C-alpha cells in the first residue's frame, strides 16, 4: 500500500496496472500501526470504476474489460479534433485501438517478462505489423562516465540483448544500433514523427515524450510498461475522456525566437505552474503556430509532457502535408473532419501574444523556472553546451545550430576556451541532411563534437552530461530536474541560445552574441 498526499497520473496508473494499492488518505499509516484494518472497498471508494476494477482483478493483465459499445457521438455537437480521433479509435468502453504501438529498450525486457509470466509459450501479439521497437536510450552508454564508473554497462547491454531477442522472436520492426555500436537509427518518438505518424491517427509509446508526433495532427500519448504489455496482446489501451486545453498563440514570433522559447514561457505561466495542464490534452493553434514548420510544432507537442499534459497536437494543414512529402515522399490529402469544429468545447483557453516574446531560459532544477534571458542580469559561465535529444535533435534545430556556427566561423570565432559543445542528431535522417548540406564541416570548424543519434546526455547516458556538481550546462533538452543530465546545474534554452552560449562562454542569445561582436569590433 502506497500512501501519499497526491499521485502523478502515470505513477498511479502504473500502480493500478500492477495491482498495487494506493491511497491519499494520510490517516491510514497511523490506523494500521495501531492494529486497525482497512478494506479494499474503502481503498477503492473514490477511484474511477475502471481503475477500481483493474486493482480488484490483481492488475491489468488479469483484468477483463466490460463488454459493451460506447454510444456514438452526437454529430450535431461541435467537437475538438481530439474527440473526433478518439471516437474513430474506440474499442469499447474506456478503450481505444491505436494505429501504432512502440517501445524502447528500457521497457522491452519488463514487458516481455510480464507477458511470459501471463501467457508463456501461448503468447501471440495482436497485429505485429503495427508494433515498432527502438533501441535508443542506452546506445552510447559506453561513453557515459556514469555508466562506466558505476559498472552499469553489463546491465545496459543486457537490456539491449533482451530487447533485440523479443523483437526477433515476434518479427517486429526494430530500429536498432548502428553496426559499429555507436548510436542508433534514431530516437523513438522522433522517428515515429519522421516515418510513421499520420494526421488523424492514434499512437501510444513507452515514453513520456510520445506526444512529439502530435505535431502531425494525430493523438499520441505515453503509457506504462504493463499497459503496453497488455496492448501488445489486446491491441487496445485505456483512455478516459480528458479535457482539452486550447493554447492560442496570436501574432508572430520575432526573429530569433523559437518554439522552445515559447514552450519555456508557457511552462512559467502561473496557470500551468499551478497544475492547470495536468492530465489534459493540449491543442496548439493560432497564427504563430500555423507559421511554424512541423519540426518546430513538435517542440511544443513534445514538451506537453513537461506541461503535465496527456497529449498535445496541432491541427494538420498544408505544412503537415509538405513535411510528409519531403521526409517520406508520400502524397497525402486531408479529410474535412481533421480539424476542431467552430464552437468546440474547451476546458480552458490560454492566449499568448507571440510578438511579445524573446529568447527564454529555464533556471536549473525545473523546466518551469523560466524567465526571459534579457531579465537575467548575472550570466553564469558555462562548461558544457548540449544540443540534441528528441526535443532539439530535429532538422530545424540543426539549422539553428548551423546559423550560429556559420556566423562564428565566418568571423574566425570558435567554441570558447573551457567549454565543450556537443551536437547530437535525433535521427539518421537528420544526420544525413546535415552532412549533405555541408553543415557538419562548419560545426567541426568551430570546435563542436558531433554525436550519432540517441537519447544520450538527456537521459544521462552519453557524452554531454556533467560529471561534477560545479559544472554548468546550457542544454536544449526538455527537462532539467536535478541529476537528469549529471550532477551539475542545467539551464534550458533554445538551440540558437545553446550554440551562441558555447561561442560566448556564458549564457547569451544569438542576437546578444552578434551585438557584443559588433561592439568589440
């Protein structure tokens, strides 16, 4: 029995899935210590019926959902795109059938163990063609000081071995490690957006940043290992009826301001800081979002996780079709229903004036501790600048890194003394594009270290993570909780600010770097 004042959604879902009892009644420990009793009915009295039924069954893999169809929606009522997509994927009361299920090596072994326990040799996966596997989190662990020093490499290798064995056993698509053992084909949710996700689809993955693919006008959300194990055999996952929060971004972003700056601004708003986004679905729209490339939209939907949301999406449009044609060579058309109806019900609307924004950073410890960089009077010197991860390893992000690097190279500038700049590609496609465009030689000319695709330093699993508490990092990743990327202090910033800070040796935007150079010249 776990008793706490409150529970994060995924934690409590996972506890339910395992048959683990949870309660927010803080009197329980004292009652039990005094020899009192508590009944299962009492523990489950305030829980949703489906969650209570799962716990009573002893966990998700033992639970049998109630039969019965969900009543069809009233087509005369305006609906959000989220509601429309969910209704098209309903698989019974409280269940949806995703178009894609994906997993990475952190969780494949656990899922395989649960399935073997429950089904043994009789295990058969539902529609294996719609399951995609990724080996992305630990592919550079052999270059991680933490993993080497703490003797974690054998465990990391074991996770990879079990992952590959499970994928081979069931004939699953597996985007694995490179032949030379350096990096992988790509980060799971980044590759899902580049190769798989389509407008109107529904995706689930074993990663909190699964909402990344929502940039293409689909619904994507993360699930726990037990939930995914059940989805492998049933083809369905649980989904209630979360509220939709509309983020209306008016105006246009000024030059030099990116989606990452907008995301850090949103995270610092009082409404989201007080939990206004928890468990909700974010619909990002407005002129500023419409003007963004899909890679930039993906930064917003990816960081729905940091905003507390279940999922995030942007309604598909001509830019979505352009992205799919460019990245996959596929020509798609949008269906009339693939948008939210006028008058659709939103639980809340947050409005942001994009034209008022400037480059933002988030102070160490929490991605919600953001402020405009211009408001930071004391600029810390940095030791590490890291650009990469699912959030900042996309083609548009590397275009921003290159803009700074090309400007610096043209003026004979390099990465500042005492600073290491790491640039890690999110997928092989991004790496190939950067090489073909000639960007890689520019990066090398200014002293950057290029890394093959993988989660790397973002998960403290590769070069770019700090090794000493006194080190200061400026990073384009999505979260900077203590220890996330090593023992040092991590500031979050946009790709352009990360690259500019590497050249300056301290936190600095690209415009500030250029202004300082003009003044010095």
